[in-house]
């Protein structure tokens, strides 16, 4: 990390050593920890939490992959191994509430860990941030940086169709005073970015069009210069689609946390 760090990230080990309990555990995820682009989302989210005084912690080196990519790719043994390792750590700390910026982590922690003994209140960061706004803890003065700007939002499959979370991300964008312009295919009819189910790690089948190219065409057709996402997989696919269309200098892809942090 740089010497000009402007944020604090306490670990569960540090808090436990001091007899403290966090309000919420921030599950960073693989992308939020290691992907250069999505690390910026992690930083934005942490800055928001720091600014409003949320008492949170991370697992740090004790956090492993949830096992989602392994299970989607058919490697159930690896999923079980990773899941049970994480559950042992989480239960050891007595974790009750988890927030994560990754819909894949969210879905796995919320819906699949309970079958193995991992029962927690799991919240996606879009819902959590909107709750903070509703509670008056996050405030945007003067309409925010994005007032009047056209923004379109891409629904993550694991957030939308898998967990029926459609409104929280949109309410957050409305808080920015931006003009939300929907793609023709959105919400329950939204088109996958092409990354889910392990597809991000392989080439498309012969004779088929790259799904992310088709999806970015949906986004560009709205005329919006900002594309909002709420998933690291979607971030990769949508950003690559913008580059494919040679529009990266005028159209930007941001996570919801980045947009909110810029507007605060």
C-alpha cells in the first residue's frame, strides 16, 4: 500500500485481540483483493465506511475464495473444502452480519453456506449503502457530482434474477440526482454480461457473438456516458466491451460504491 493511505481497514484478528466486535464484517472477495480495477471499488467502499464511522472489520489473510467459481465450473470438492474452511473462521469469530460488493460471494455466503453450517445475515453492498442513505448516515449535498448526468445500470445475474435485488441499486443512483436511463433489456429481462457460471474464464463457443459485446451495445444505445455495475465480473466484461467499441475515452464503467464515494 502507498504511504498516503487515507483509510483504515481493521482486521477481525486485531479486533478480537482487543475484545471488540464489528458492526459488520466486510467480505472483500478475490476480485476486491487482487484485481487492480476492482481494488479501487474496495477502497471507495472502505472510504465511505470510514467517513461515516461504521465500525467494520475484514478477515484479511484469513479470508479465502468462497468457492463459487469452483462450484459453477463443476468442482464440488474444491467448493466444499473452501466453504468449510471459511465457515470455520467465520464461526470462530462469531460473525453474524456480512456485507460484500460481489454478488457471487453474496449468493454463495447467503444461500449455499447455510447447508454447511454457515448461517449469517448477508447483505450486498448496494442494499447496505442504500440502507445507510435511508438512515441518514450517508448524505450527498447539493445534488452530487453526477447531478443531471445520464447513467445506465447493468443488472448482475446473481444480484437480480438469483436474489431479486433490483431496486436498491436504482434508488442509490437516484440519490445521486442522476438521470437513470434503462436499457431495453433490464431487471428480470436483463441480459447477462457473459461472465457468470465460469464463462469469464473461457472463450465463447465458435460461431457465437461475445455476450459482453451484445450487452455493451445495449448500454451504449441509451446514450449514457456512465455505466453503473455492482459486480466485479460485470465490471470486467462491460469494461472490455467498451474497449472493444473503442469508446473508453468517453464512456466510463463504475461500481455503485465508486459513484457514491465521488458524490459525497
